[in-house]
C-alpha cells in the first residue's frame, strides 16, 4: 500500500523552528489569554491556537501567507498546514 502524499508545504518543510518563549506574542501585547500555542515554521512567531479566543496562529497563517505551524506544547510533535488542512507527526 502506498503512503499518502503530503501537501507541497509539508513536503518542502525541512527545518523545525522551536518556540523562543511559551507565550502568544500577540496575546501578550493585547493582554489576552490563550489555551495552546503554535509556532510558525516560516518566521518563528509563537501564537495561540484556534481553541483560544483570538486565534492568532490561523490569522497569522492567512494574513502572512505562512501555512505551516507546529505545536509549541511540550511533548507534542506534529505540524499542521493551514492552507491544505493537513497534519503530519515528526
């Protein structure tokens, strides 16, 4: 059985950008709160997930055109492509 193909964004993703701080950069600026964090794999910004009130990570992906993010949560090792709605564990 053939393994499923990854989207072009995840296929071309090579370097893992780790979070510099365990906080949402935008929530900190605005005094907001977050549930879980994601780190953009294009620019390294760490932002809040879609379960958080402000959904900064998905907004950033759309506005900046940076489709791939990873979970910034300890112990989680997965990447998500916002554009193709595809996930891969690493």
